[in-house]
C-alpha cells in the first residue's frame, strides 16, 4: 500500500492512501478541512476532489507534501453561552469545552506558521562493481527540502525509492555524480584493492633489494675513493707556485687599469683604437666629452 509523508512546520506524519482526506488531514494539522490543500516538492498545489479524497493519480508514492490551509479556530465558552430569542424557559446555558478542543486550540496557537522551504532534486546512481569500477545501473531522482539535506535523510529517501531496507554504505563523489553501492560489493572492492596493493609491493621487492646491494657495494669502495682524493690534493699542493710582485710592478699594474680622469679602477672601461689601450671609465669619458 502506498504511503505519503505530510508536514506542516515541525510536524510530520505518514499517511496511507486511504487516509489522504481533507477531514483527517485537517484534524491532524489543526486546519479547516474546507481550506486544506497540499504542495509537492515543485511547489505545485494539489486539491482534493468533491468527496474530500486526494486522488492517487496526482500523488507520488512515498512523496513528501506540505500541508496548507486556514488554522482551525475553537469556539470559546463565552460565545457558546448566548441566550436565544424566544427561549423564555431557559435563562442561560453552560457548556464545558472538551479536552480535545482545548488541546487543539493550544496547539493551533503554539504551532508556528508553515514556511515555504526551497525544494531540491538530485540524481543518485545505483551502481554495481564491474571490473573494479563503479558502473551505474539505475538512476533515482531524490527530491528533498533544506531541512532534509543530511546523509541520514537522503539515505532514508534512497531506501524508500529502491524499496530496500539495507541501504547504501558507500558514497563516492566523481564528476558531480553520487553513487549508492551495496555494502557487500563495497567490502569486496576494498579487499580486492588490498590484494592488489600487496601484489605491487611483492613485485617491487627485488628492485628494492638490488638498489640496497648497490648502495652496500658503493659504501665498501668509499675508503679507496677518499684515499685517491687525498693523493690528488697532496700532489696539487706540492706543485703549487707562488708569484710575488715588487712595489713598482704592483704600481704599474694598478696604473694600467686606472681611469685617466677619476684615477680610480675603471668601471665599464673604454678602449681606444688609436693607441690600443684602455683609457677611462665609460661614464667619465662621456662626461669629459
């Protein structure tokens, strides 16, 4: 038998097909039965027929609908104790309100007005594990509101849509797609990945052992290499020659690279083609011209 979820503010109930009448919905949500109407996730209004029943043709099984209507007002005791004209024998009458009427009036006053929440719709792909990859087999459109946008709420809607009580244990986000996968297939995939990773580790073991052996052999040759480097250093020091200049030689070298204008070391020197020599810094030469 099909069921429907109705809500108005924080109150939510699930009704069977035979209970989808304006009278029962009005009593549950404390609204006038003559003004009751419901809206679906697309905010489309649905009205009952002349008999007061909502047609199952206009409804979606396991759908969510928001109840609208005028709040039911309970008649107060003062308004019910009014003498009627021509009733001379009855001077006054007293009527005690029932407990149900008092509870209804309190509920109608305390219940907040239903707010129009924004509806959403997302597609959930029911996938199977084929050759180590998730392959979508069926697509289910899930419609929900902002207050239902949670993992438990979506899981419950998926269970209702596919008629399964097991649910889905694995969610994967890939290219903006949401996959719902049976738990057993997810466990099989995880164990298969573990085996593949262990196999890869075993295949790389010989290569790692070979590299370790190369490092060990190279470390054994380190003393010989150090001895050869030390011998080359001693040979270089033995054949090193030091050249010393006199004061006159140092002055001649300094003057050869000195600017004839600023008398300091040349910066970006200018070469004179006529005398084949360096004469001055480039800046000094341009200012001197």
